[in-house]
C-alpha cells in the first residue's frame, strides 16, 4: 500500500515589539536575568494587563498576509494552569474568538500547494525556566530550578494550519515561506534557534487517495527547520511501520531527537489538562476599527509568495524561490531594469551579496561586460558598488584573457604536469574540471576568462 | 483645640485645616489617638502608619488596596509580609490629593465574606455593639469611620462589601459604577465585579472622596471616562422618579424593623417631592445570588492562582517537589472561605461543566442587566433595604456559609449589573442602624448623591454610635 502523510502545523512567533504584550517592560532577547520585569509580568497582587496596540496591529498585518479574515471582535481568554514559568497561574491567550481566522496560503513551486490557515491569535509567552545541577540541564534530576521572567509576557502569535500538508518537504517549504513573510513584515526575527519561531507538528498517515483523518502524533520542541522535516519524516516512517505490521497508532506527543534521528515520548504532564478557559475580565474585547484593518491591508508589501510566482517565468520555480527567500530579488530586479539579462542578474546576485545602497546603474555596466572581464573585476565591483563615487569605468579596463592562443600553451603545460588528474577526468570524474580551471586562474593571476578557459579545457581533455 | 473625631465630618475637618484652626499633624494625631483608644476593642486596623506629612486629611484604606511600602495582605495569611513595590491607582490618587494614610483596615480574607470574620487576622467589631459584626468584607473601613478612627475610608465591593458594612455600621458607602474607579493595584477577588468606593459619615463626604479616586486609568482597560462629580446641595427630590422593587421589599428574611425603617424612608421620598412607584426585578432578585456565586468564585479561582509561593508571600517550608510545595503553600496560606470559592469556581469552569455553570451564569447576568435597564427607562433610581438584617452577633453565621451569603441578597443584583449603589442609614432597629440602598443606572452617581443627600438631611440620622456619644 502507498501511504500519504497528513500534517498540520502550530507555529508560535515571538513578536519583536519594543515592549511586552501586557505591560511596558522591554521585550526581546537579552538583559540580565529578571531585570525586564514589573508588577504586571511578575503577577503581583492587583496588577492588570493592558494590551499592546502595536502587537495587535502586527497580528492583523500577519493575518492579512495569511489571507485571513480579521475578526470584528476578538476576545482574550485566560488559560489556567499552574507552572512556575506562568506567574499569574493563567496565560492570557485567545480561544474561541481569535483575531484572525480562515486564511489560505498558496505555496509556489514546480508543484504549488495550498495550506489553509485555521487561525492566528495573539497571546503572551511564558518565563524561562533554567534547571541547574544534576548534570543534564533538564528538569528530571535537577537540583534546583530557576526562573527568568524577562521573557514572561512577550507577545506571541500562534498560527494554526489545516492538516493540508502532505509531506515533510511541503512542511519545510511552507514554514520557510511563512518565515520569510514574517521577517519581511518586520514583526519578528523568526529564528528557530533563538526560539522566536517555534513549530509543533501534528502528523498522521493514511492510505494514499483516502480522505480519512487517522490518529495523530504531536511533535514538540523541534528547534530547527531541518529537524521539523526530519521529525515529520520519522513520524511518518514509524506510523507506516506500525500500520504495516498490523499495529495501531495511539495519540501521543513526541520530541524529536536529532542525534539519533528518532522520536522519544514527550514528558507526560502530571495530571490531565483542563485549562478552564474563560474570557479575561481585565481586558475589553478587541474591536479593531474597520479603517485601521483596511489601512493595514493596503499597506502590505508585495509578499514573497507573489514575488516567487512573478520571477518563476524567467528563472524557474526553484531559482525564483531561492532568490526571494534569500531576499536578493530587489537587487536582482534592479539589475534587470538596467538591462542585465535575467539569468546573468540571478547569477550575480546569488553568487555574492550586493551591498545595500549599491549604485546598480553603474554595477549593471560591469555585469553586462562581465564576460570580457576578469572574474576578480566583477567581484571587486560588486563589493565596492555601494562606495561613494563608485563607477563602472574603474573595472571595465580589467579585461580578461580571452585569446585562446595565449591560454593554450599554459593549459597544455598544466595538463602535462598533472597526468593523474587528467586520467581520472577522462575516466569519468568530470568534477576535476574545476581543479584545472583553478590552476589556470592561479597561473594567470585570475585574469583568464573563465568561459574561455572552460571551453579550452573541455576540448583538450576530450582529446 | 479638642478634635471630636466621632462627630467631625471630613468636610468640617477640611474647613478646620483651611482656617488653620488645626494643623494636619494635629488632625492625624487625633485619629491615631482614637485608634489607640478604641481599636483594641474593635480591631478595625490591621496596621497603622506614621504620619507621612502633607496637607490633607487622614484616610484609612481597606487592606485589599495596594500601598507602596506598606504591607498589604487582603486579610490573608498567604500575603502576610507582602509589601507592594507599587501604589494602586486609588492609593496614588489619594496621595496626589494630599490624603495621608492612617492605616490599612481589616477585611474578610481576599474580600470574601460579609462579616470580617473570615479575616485571617481576627474579626472586627461593630462600634454600635461590639458583640456584633460590622459587616463585610469591608467591615474594618466601615467600623473605623463610624467609631471616629478615620474621617473617611476606602472599601472595595464585589457583591456588597462596601454597602452592607456601611448599612450595618450606620454610615454612607458608595459602590460606584463598574469601570469608574481603577482596579489597578487592588488585590483581585472577582475582576468583573470588584469596584473600589468611598465610605464616609455623610453623602457630601462620600461624593468628595469619589471625585478624588474616580476617572479613567490607562493602567486599567476596563475604566471609563467619568462625568464631573457634583457635591450635592439640594434638599428635595423634586423631579426624581423612584422605583420600589417589590421583590426586594417583600423578600423573605427581611427583619420587620428593617422593613419598617425602609418603608418610612420610602414615604419620605414622596414627601420630598419624588414620584414613587412600585417596580419589578423578579429575575434579578431570584437569580442574582446564584449567578453571583458562580461568576465570582470562577474569577476568584483564577485570580488567586498567582499565590503559589514562587515569587512573594507565604511559601510552605515543607514539601517535596513542585506540586507538593504548591499544595502546602496554598493549604497553609488560604482560609476556608477562599478554599471553598476556589473549589466552586474551579468546578464551574471545568470542561463539561462550563456551559451549565459559568456559561449559564453569564447569560443570566445579561438578563439581570437588561431587567435593570428596562426599570431605569421608567425610574431615575430604585430603593430598597441594603441588608435584610441589622448587624448580627459575631459567630452567628460563621459556620453557615449560605446564611452568610444571604446577607448580600439585596446588594448583589445591582453589582452583577455593574450599577452604582449607595447605602445611607435610615433609622435604627433594635438600637442598630438600618441601611437604605439607592441604585441608579450606569454613571448616575450624581443622581444618587443628590437623592441620598436630601434623604440624609430629612432623616437626620445621628451617625455617632449611641454607646460612644
């Protein structure tokens, strides 16, 4: 039987607002332990939350970017549970009336796919618990646990997707596109390693072509893009094995262990969770003014997905993806506008980052002449393109040796000096071409035209 | 000069200060002397403060009101030793208005109770009869004002904790419209119901203190803009339409002496020129109490979760591991009443019960709000007794939570509806004060002040307890 994966994601994004979600303490990474705190985020008696307007606006922007409907009325709820990193004994979150609902994201590519967005809501982050002693840095066996409340109350957006993803690769791509979108909106650094973007995955499998939803596993605490994909792959693998051996899949929460590429059971909570949600009486419902919602919509920049689609015709889906997700498409477009061929512009932009503020008009002249120039000339021009007074003229003189007659004797000498490599190349190790090119470049001080060197080398090695 | 703190109103005290007949320090000292003389018997204060200086009157604050640098326990062991690092908005506004903190007054633990017997630090006593309770939860503030231990005070009211003690102690207490006074810095009991308000000897004092503490606060999202407070002068009720909710008038459990005093006050309303008519609040009176006893404990169960021993307050020295430390801390720190309400509230919010309890109570709350709104289309205010009974003996209801809860039968409906209410003394029954409750629509404080003031003048009630005259 062929199996198909059914994957949905729950993503937490820490917003990089200047202050916390419900108080005016400085938010964000850093600061000595417990210095970015106040009665509100330490949950002193009588302290009350006041919602951060910027966080609300940013969540609305994100909601627009995910194609969501922005609710006329959103309600903060209390999610009640005891834990030392949860100072109030409840987290202020959103429950049945979230700020953003019902979105859809189309992920471009050679095989584009759609991901439904169930909701995106605003909540607050917990404090950070540090376990000391006992050697492992984990709770079990630790001698004591310390709490740093600097993070407590940092705004978090939780995004929940429909179970629309069909493979680990789709999950990775969706997540990468989402990350790029968030970064470009300027609302979060969205770095998994730093925990400003966190992703839990719900994974189940089913016979391909079926539309059933089987029991799922939840993967938690996956802290890199690569591990999200590998964790999902591991879950798919293990579930398929279970079904094929006649077993069943029980609902379970797992952590992914990258060292062993396996799943381990998530520590079980000591008692069943009942969060006793109820509307937060200390806050009034959010009722964003329609004018504000509309303004935030019209102010959205062109999103990465749209730009990938736009560049796909000229570059193909994969290169368009790479261009946009590395945020190099603006300089690429500027070069194209100056008359540089698209492929050429892509190669230049992707080979070497073009510094911000570059004089693209002058740089384009160098790029257009690149075939006749030394490789170094182009590299230096790119590096200097943002310098004051940068002109193409300084680099256009740096003409490459394109005369085969001049290069042939040198090439012959190099081939003669490396009989072993020549034999290997002819035996099929064509990757060695780079080695010969490198030798020629070294001998000519980088002045040889790579194009001509390549052509001559190929011809001579074929002989 | 001798300062008769029993008799002196805040307004008169201010006049003495203005005429420099007495200094602020002398005034402060006079109240401190009165505290020293009478508080050992009455136990209104959990702690007193040294004169902080300044140019205004002294004031006493209920111990749920956070005061920077002054221990604030809310009458609970779990907060024993807790010294706030910040002032509540109302404490800051009092300071800003020059008022000088005399001390923190006793309260039922976390404001849960109707007699102050639930205070972890022992009950307060009624100045009219120390064998009786002063009401609660703000019994300390009410008794302090009546016993001349403070010219005025602040209380907090969730289901009657300002109005009921004022009724039982024979003074004036205002529970303002929800949202007019900031809750920032007030130890939370039930957030959608809690409201701070003034306790004073006269309606005019009450209005003046309300003007100090009320107004929108950026630190409390539920506060609103408040119309300018008018200190009342009119001595008639002409043009006012006053409703008498028959379900409140005829409620079971109202003592005959209370019923009679209230009936006389209602007659007086007509004599003073008001149009008085019967009206009806059937569902509010029938369902107010059960509705309140679902919503308030539910919110309390969540509000009290922060008292976990991790950051401040009591932490059990015993206990192995996280869960046990939590359990022991809260078991040792909370008394029976908070525990009872935490359990009730946790249950009411639990999966599978939410809709039947908390959800249903919220629907009933909407019904109560609408029922009141309909009445206030016809009336400017409604009147009833504040408490069904006069002050009851200490210990009488201490072991009967339901009897204690019934004490708030008449104050709770308008609290649930978020409406302002004022209690003024309207006579004596068995030698103890009877409270008259006036309730108005949202933000109708000025109307309440006006009517209460006119009635106060016409009633001529002597607010000094007979045994202290």
